């Protein structure tokens, strides 16, 4: 995988990248989301609790 360009806006991150044609797009996106969320939670541990509260309706 090679990242050609990336742009961060208020609500989105736009990325132009290159990957192997033998790789499924859905599998690639899933791995990318897992890795990026893991990095976010590692750098901002308080974010995990806030997001779960939003999903569960403040039941934590």
C-alpha cells in the first residue's frame, strides 16, 4: 500500500492510495479502519469511553 495524498477536513479524512489488485477493497478498508481506530484509542484513551457512551445512551 502506498498513500499518495491525504486531506483532513472537519468531518472527514480523504485519502488517495494505491494497493494490490489482488486485495479486496472491503478487506483493505476494514483493516485500515481497525488500525486507525486502534491508533486513535491509543493516543486518546478518553475517546473510547465517550464514544461508547454515545452508542449506549450514557448507560456506562
